[in-house]
C-alpha cells in the first residue's frame, strides 16, 4: 500500500516469442522474473498499481501452437491462449460443450473477452479487494487476513474451504472445465504434464500464494475436453451484482447425463464459493440414478451447502448455492 | 540475501516486521552441518587416543521411567511434525500443512505442560538445575556430573527456552486463525503480530539447530547408551560409573 | 404558442466534436514544455502530517518540484470541512497531501514513492453513528460536525440512544437542525394507518467519466487553466480566489466536461484544479495533472448517506396526514450537504403532507468527500418513501395510483419547509399520462403473480427537485454582419443546456439558428456569470437571462431604428432579421445595419455605459472587455417569486427471480413535468440518464470502507457497481406534460434531478411489490439482501450501517 | 515512505550481530542474472487509421498512452485506465479492445482504428457517428468515442443487430450520464443508414 495511486507501469522488458520452444526457454530462464502474459487483463492492473512487479513479460499469445480449437479423437483441444470470445462463439464448442461456450461468454465484458484468454481467465489471481489493494495479506506473503475478521468486508468471499485466506475462485470458465472433466496440458522446458481441471486449482491450505498448481517455468498450453461429457445436459448460471463486468457472487456449472428423466451421472461445480471451483460430489452422488423432480431438487440442494462456514456478510451464498443447485437439477 | 527480518508495509504504508527471513533456514542448516562435521572430525581424531567405552553389560540402573520416555518421544514426534509441516511449504513442498501443524502444536503444548507439572512435583527437579558447579564441569576432567551432564542440562534448558517461545508465539498465532475452538479475531496490531512471527521464526530456526545437534549427539558412539536408555529406560552400572558421580546421582537398580 | 426554436430538436454545436473525438477535455491539451504532476495522497483516514522529507525525490533526474499545503496556504489551512487544495490534516484516505512534478508520470510516481511523510495517526470513524456515540471518534480535528458560521462542534449521544436508534427506534437526542409545520400529533391522531421504520440509504461516489484532471500555465501574468466544470463562469468565479489570482488575470478553459452530477458546479468542490495552477507558478512550466480513477473516487464527491427514522400517518381516505423524519446524514471526511433537509422538504412537496416535522444532524466520517449529487436528499428519500405509500395503499384498501393522486401536488399548491407556492405544477397530468402509457391497469393485474421462480412487481415512483433560480446575467451581441452572439457561461457537460438556453435569445429575435453563435468554452471569450448548472436550474435560470438580454437587444434595436427612421421605439416591429415600422413595414433596417449603427454610436448600445446596476462583477469584466465591438444586449435577472418544481413520475414492471435476487426491468415509463419543453432530445436524455442513476441508487451503487483501517474498498467502476447497459432496460419510454410555467419566459423548468428520484422510487416500489410488500427500508436493495429475505436468513450486518454492507 | 527506518535498522542490527558470523554467502539468489536476448525493440511501425506511423514505444506502454501522448490522438479517452469503463475502446483488426489494457507492442502487427479514423476525407461522418448526432446519443461525450468504436465493431460483425444484440455489443462501455437508451437508438439507426 502506498500513498500515491499509481497509474503507469514501471519499465519492464517484453518478449514476444512466436514459437513454442522459444517461449518455454524464456519461461525457464526467466523463472520468477518472467511474468506470463496472456491477454493481460489481469496483468496491467497489478503492474500499474505497482502492487506486483516483474522485470520481464513473456507474451504467449503470439505462439500459434497454443491458439485455436481443434477436434481430437477423444474430444476437443483448446489452445490456452485462445480468446474467450473465440471460445464462446466457436461452433465446435457451442455444439459439443455449450456449457463452456456459455461460461466464456459471460466473463467480464465483450472487450475483455476479445483480448482475454482462457489461460488468463483460469490463472487469474484472487479478486479479494484487500489483496488487490496491495495489502500484505496471507496471499501476498503476510501474516494476516483482513477479509476474515470480525469487521472485514467479506460479502464476496468464501463459504467453504478457507484456510487463513478466504478469497474465492473468480473464474467463470474454471467451474465449467471442472464440470466437463477437462484435462489441463501444462508444458515446460522439461516436458509436459497433464493435470485434471480439478487438481489444477489449489486452495490456500496447500498454497496460499498461488491459485493454480503451475510451477515456475510452467505454462498452461492447452485444455482438453473429453467426449465423455460432450452434449450432456448442461446448466450454467452466473449470479453477479451486475449483468456484465462483474465477478460471480456464485456460479454453477453442471453437466448431467439424463435419460428418460433419470440422472444417470453428473458433474457439478460452483464458482465463487471456495478458493477453488467447488465440485459438488455429494450432490452428484445423491443425484445418481434419481428421477428429475422438484422434490429431488429440494432434497439435494441442502447437501450443496453442508459444511458451509459463512463469514459476516456472505450468508446469502448458502441459499444462493442451494437455489442454483435446484435450478440445475430442474434443468 | 542478507536480510534477517522480512518487512512489509502495513495498511497505512508504514513499515512493520513481517517475520524472519526464511533464507536463514539455509544459513542455519549449513552452519549446523559445518559445526557438527567439525565436532565429528575432532572426535574422530581424539578417538584414536582413548578408546575405553564402558560396557553395556552387567547390572543396570534406571535412567528414565517409562512415562518419561513416552513424554520424550511424544514431544520429539510433535516437534518433528511441527518442523516438517512448518518448513516443508517454505521450501516448496505443497500440502495442506496448517491443520497438522497446529494439531502437533497443541500436542506439544499439552505434553510440555504435563512435563512441567510432573517435573516440578513428581520428579527430581533439582537434578536439572544448572548450578555454578555445572559450569566448571567441562573444564575439569575429574569432575563427573550427577544425573545430567552440563551439556545435557544445557541442551535441556536451551530446548526449554526455545520450545516455550515457539509454543507461546504459536499459540498467539493460533488465535489469529479460525479453529474448531474459536473464530479468528484481530486481536493484535500488525506490528505486534509481526514480532510474534519473527520470534516464532527465530525460535524455529534455533529449534532446528538444537534438534540437529541433539540427534547428532544421540547417535555419537560414546553417547549411544543414553539413546538406548531413552528406549529401554536403563543404562549399565559401568556406563553410569564412567559418566556420572554416584554421590550426586544414585539411581535404583533396573529390573 | 408556436415557437421557432423552443420545443424543437437541433444539433448542438459540440455534438460533432463529441462523435469525432475532436472536442477537448482538460487532459487532451498539451503545451510546449509541459511537465506532469502526480499526487501523494493520504494513506491514513485521519492524520496530521508531522514531517515531509522529499530530499531523495527532489534529487532525482527529471523531477521539477514539489507543492505542499504549506505552499498553498502559507497562513494556515482554512478551518472548514471543505476540501482543500492540499492538506496537512487529511480526514480521508486519498486526500491530496502534496504534488510532485516531473518529466513524465512514471518518474513522478517513482519520485513520490521516495518521499517520506511522517504522519501522526488520529482516531478515525467510518459510520456517523459510531461517532455520535459517547466516546466515539470524531472525523475532524475539532469535532464531528461543522456548524455554519460557528465552526467545528462535537455532537454526542449516549450509547443507549445510539443503540436504540440502531434497533429501529425513534432517535431521542436533540437534533442539530429542524423544521416543522402543522400539528403533527393531531395529524397522527387522525391517521388510520401509521407506519414507522428506521432506514438507511447509501452515499456513493459520483464517478464522472472524466477524472478531474487539469492543466495550467502562466503567460504574461495570466493564468490559463484547462479544467472541468458544470458551468465555466460560475466555476471560474470561485476558482480565481482559490488560486489567488485576480479574476481579470484568470482564463478558465473548459470546452467540454466529462460529467459533473453536482460535484463540479462550484470551485470549492473541485479545488484540486488549483494544484497544477500553483505548481506551474512555482516551477514556471506548464503542468498537467492527470487524476486517476482511484483519486477521483476519493475526492470526486459522493452522495450523503442517510441513517434515518421515519413515521408517516395516512388518513382513511389515503391523505398523507403526517410525516416525521429524523436523519443523520453522513458528511464524509470533507464536504457536506443539506441532503437531509431536502429529503423532508421533498416529502412535504411530493405528497402535500399536512403536518411535517424534520429533525436532522450532519455527522462526519473519515470517508470520501461529500457534496451535492443529482437530487441530493430528494432522491435518497424517494426510494424509502415509495414502498411506504404502497404499504399505506394496501392497508387502507386504496389503489396504488390513487393514493398518489390523492396526495399529489398540483397548480396552486404550496409545499416544503417554507410552504412556498409552486410556479406551476402538473403532477396530476404526469401521473395520468404515465399510467396510460404504461398501461397500468393491465399490468397491475400481474402484480405479485408468480411464474416459476419469477414474480412480477409493479412500481410507481415520483421525483421532485426545486428546478430553477434567478439572479444571473445575460449577454447577447449583434455583430456588424448581423450575427447573434449568445455569450453563455453554462458548462458543456452533456445536458446541452448551454445551447438550448441560448435558443431563448434566438427565439426572442426570431433568428434562424444558422445565424446564431454560442460563445462559450473559455472565459476570455467574455462570459456573463451564469447558473452553476446544478440543481437542475439551468433551463429555467438561463432562458431567463438570455431572454432578458435578447429583449434588451431588441429594445435597443428598436430604439436605434427609431433614431434612424424616426418615431418611437414602440412604433417598431421586427421579422426576418429586420426591424421595421409597424405601420409601414417597408421602412426598416436589417439587423446588420442596426448593429452597425449601434456600434457607431457606442455608449449604452455597445455595453460601454449604462450597465444594469446589479450586474455581477464577473459579468462586468466581460462586458467591459466586449464594450464597443458590437450591439449588446445585457440583462441582470431579477428574482422570481415562487418555487419552480421539476416533477417526474415513473411506472415500472419488473420480473423478480426470487431464487437469485436478480430482476429484469420489463417496462419503464417515465414522464416529466418541466414546463414547456425546450429541447426534446435533451429532455429525453435527462429522463433516461436519470433513470440509469435511479436504478443505481435503488439497486446497485455502493460506498465501502474497511472498518479495520479506513481504506476505501469500492474505488473503481466495478467495485462501485455503476449500472451497465445490461442492468438497465433495453428501452426506457419517456414522455412529458409540456405545459408552460408562468415564471419563465419560455415556460421552462428543470428536470435532471427528479428524473432519477422517480425511477429510484418506482424500482423500490416494484421490488417491494414483487416480495409481497416487504419493505427493506434501505437503498440500495442488492441481490444478497433479497436472497437473504426470501430464505429467511439473518444478515450479520450492523443495523443502519453506513459506508458498509447493509442487512 | 520510510517511517520506521530507525527502528528497522536497530532490530536488524541486533539480530545481525548475533547471526552475522554464519552468513557467509551460502545462498546466492539468481537476481541480477543477465536477461535473455530477444526483448522487443522500442521503435516500431504501426498501422493507425490506415496510416503507418513510426513511433518509439516502451515495452510496457499501453496503446492508449501511445495514441494519446505519442500520436496526439486524444479522442481515445482514459476514464479508469483499468479496463472498467470502456472509454478507451478502439478497434484492432475490427475487434473492439480497451486501449488502456493492451500493450502497443501486442497490436503492432494489426490495424488499429480510433474514433479519429472514422470520418471520411471529405468530412462525411461514419454512419454510426451520423446516427449518434441525429439521436443526440452523447451526453457529456466522454464515453462517446468508446461507444462509437464498440458500435462500429459490432456493426462490422453484425450489420443488422437486434436491439438486444446491440445492447450486448455495447455492454462493455459505461456511460455515467446514463445515455444507454440513446446510444442504442443510435446503433439501430446506424444499422439502417449503414
């Protein structure tokens, strides 16, 4: 926190690699000093505020191999620096994974979606205002959480899984990817590793300073959506204060396999209730093999909020998550 | 590098202490290794000259009651758990450490309190008191200690101070997070909290050093019988006589 | 009456510049050698600067100088709650402490981070009720309130009194301010339905799109300041003395202003523009000071929040017999306002309440700078009172439109604290017109009907603001080539009233619009003092001045014609830019010829002598500089008699999703009663713009400060929850009564502020309707509040909290 | 601000005196290591409103800064400088983009269009500009260039939008005056003129 409201970035190098190898080599050699740049929509604010600094940016969006959407034998693969607009409008995504198209289509505002990338949306940092203001809270490496305190302003914070930090997963596409059982392709100079969408996101109990499992030098290069959940019945809803340009108060992404009104299987994840997209395993289990009905919706809704620990101002997230689950079950 | 204390700006832009610089962990690790290696080398050289280790056979005397051995090992376990869960995330091993850490901390606190009470009223507390005579002991090879040698007493009290600091600061830190017992409060200004973190960090570093030293001596060949006694409870009369003054310590025979 | 210009759309001269990007706002200017200033602002909500050490910063390459409060106020800072240019006694986070000028902004910011300021921290408070409580901190040095002409004072209640108020009870402490008329007890006694509740409304920032950036330079002893204002002459009038430069040597340049909403009307609410002026003087270079969004949020003004209690009594026939109102208004860390008084005044006027008692106390908090914001007071209370009216209608079995008609102000009525007659009032007509356009009867049948998770809510709201003043000056000129120059100091902030009020002069002279030039944009074009364009008063105030000046010009033209062609001025008429003998129309002179004659004669004809006695000093400077050049019409407006009201009514239908707390505004019709319509497109814009603001007040906008450390949490557009295109209806239907007001020469009254109140009220009414008549007694009502209400969850919010979340 | 320098030095000193003996350069951080080659050059050529301009651009410079301060194209406004208001909207290869939140270097290979580039050489306004004038869509005008560019971008992609589509298309542009209704009227009219 400084006494001037900073508004221009400090000098910083910019690398614009156009091929994979070069980008990976840069990421490896710059390490912590290299800020990975997608569309930059979560970057420039930090740098202008001077609340985070880096000595170099590595722009990933000029690497063609990491852009675009293509069909694979098992589903589709989306280059991680594909823009959100492209994802939301892509015929293949809309046809098979409309859940993701919808989620990508409600992120922030049209202009941000035009530039912002999937990787950027997934790897964006916590939106807790204390943290963003540059306070040295736990997430910033400090000893304190300002939001989870008797007087903290925590209306938008977590009701589940908090560990010192109570920031929530701000991404709209993250829960959709968890619901679709996506696989994240993480590449580094050392090679490639695959991580499930669910494991890609980490809570503060495990790593309080990063919301993803990306390590230094690693780049999220693609997201794979398996056909397993293609064309399932989807339900997506984002409830935010404003209908555009806002982060979810709670969002729900559900994929269900339904036949003759019976929910054979489902994957449901919620955004903005926990530091990671919250997978509702218990709800999924309760739904399995059940006939879709209002009673079923009511019944499983309560399961969704079990174990919630609301803070001062976010009790409303409990009925809200329950209601969204109900809506998903109703279809 | 070179920073010992980490600072940060508080909400109003003032600089306050954040905690210890964890770079010191490496400094401590290296320093301890160097010191112990030096000790080992010296001992190895000396070992060529005298090599009359007392026999572990024959009559046995009681050195540690079973309850005290339990205390020791539970304490050791909790301290190791604390060090591991506390330090692993700092060196980059990611797991949900905090719950284990405070649970281990509570265990250590509990066992420490029990140990204090027991040692004050049920054990021979005087045997652990460091007196002027103890300080002369290292410089006079004719003097043998009572139940505990100068080094042992020193180690004990050093560990006591450090553990008490770790516990006290740890409990204060514990108050700052949500737990099954309370919801966190903002009970402390950031600057004070920073001091608490600093003390916790410094005492952790000391504890790491002490633990390393303790283990080192526990596995030294000439001290190994003490370690055995911490498992089995007894030392041989030979070992006792070679290392202790029976006038100052008259343990009962072991079964 | 058939007008040539009034009531007709036209293309205001600045629109082209706005759509091409050519029009310049303060930050769009550059000047040779210009350097950049940035601010160091207080990181502490309440403090005193003990020491500033800028040695390291000033030693940096590219740093030109520093400006501190000591430079600006060598004799000490003025003692008031008003915003200072720079201060050593900050009372809110973000208050400017010093400015530093450098070769570029990056260098300036880096240099500022090397300045060491030692602060003494002082206790701070964010909620006025916490300050009122015995032993609670005071926001200011010297108290928690400021009494006009007396200075700082400390108001304290007992802890029990505060607790009782928070619990919803009538405050028992002595108020700072009060007015009353009628027999309140008797009126309550006669009431068949009495409703009593505590309530809160949020204060929130103006967030004009253009931050209050400014650029200044000095040349030949004159200060040229590129800045922002709601009215450039009114602002320049005050700004000169803030900078400390004689009015004669001050040129204020302000072609366009990116939004004002109350906070750029007067110099003392935007003193930061003096920083580049003073800095430029000190370092002898042009200085640009760009203000960031963050800074704009802190010092750009905010509405006063209310912590109030209200008791209303209605007779069995629906008449509002009594209104008893007690309001603690949040004065913020700087500034203040009379919102609470206006709120009570508004109830009295809008509902013709028989007995009213107002009690109010204004208390500071170490939060954003406060000041008038679109309908200050009237619009906050609008959102509180509308659902109460609905409740009364429900309890008394009266139709919801009917209860408003029963209580409506109309022609011949009086209203307000001083029971002043209206100049005219056509609210009954507006209610009728709105109900018809909205198709109220049919829609009302859907009220509270549920469809799946959605429930229909119907809302009716009314808005009021006193929308007209007098006493300003007008200058119009006829040049030798026969063109009419209307000198207009009304600012260009999007109402286009600088242009539409100029058309009153063109109307008087029946001049084709192509022959009229509006002279504005910078004060060295010699402007009269005009309305500050606040309080929706421009259209009323400046049609009066321009009309008057044009009449003066016309009279002078007739006089000149009579001098030339013989006879008496009264024998002359005019048409088609020609003055002629009424009896012999062929004998006459063109406007151009008359202008030439006037110029030749000089004296009173060219403004060189015989000026109206009461002309303002500011206008005199302009007239003196213009004297001799052209035939001049000059006018000093005399005071008008009564209260010219701006009235609006809004009908809306929403679909409330009770599972998400979100609602769609399905239909919205808003009707204005603002006298004769001068400029239909401009009026429509005021109505739809007011609607967006009303939607923000009723449902979205917020002002959050962290109780732990006083930091502002809602600093940008996102966190302030400014309504977007997707939060407002895809179409807002507008209409107007269009009946003339007798106290304005073209029949016009203002509308901008009530346009917001009616919508806030209608939306609050509709939200309440969709939730079976539940009253939140709060504004805004956000999604979380609705979800909690529907689910029966109790919030942990502090009751009546201010600058925080509410329950 | 360094408010507590003295206290800091004191504490540092006390601790250092105890630990100094052991801090013998064991742990050398990788800071200060040489950067890899290949970082962007400052002088670039960029196509703005159909003209290729050569301009000196810092690596971290935003397009809004370049346009406003290097090229004098002040029609692009800064309302928030954080991508929260839309006043700085420009088109990059026909796609609406917040100029405050994109680096000039990132778009140097694209076609940048600003509000200044819409008018034809003979002074004829672009249909969107013309429609906005006719509907008197702007109020204070500060958001107008951004609204116009968003509208132009929308109409290039969808020449005949429904009012709802237009609303979606312009939803990334705040108008604090609340002129949304008039802007939408303007877009619908522009589609007709188009």
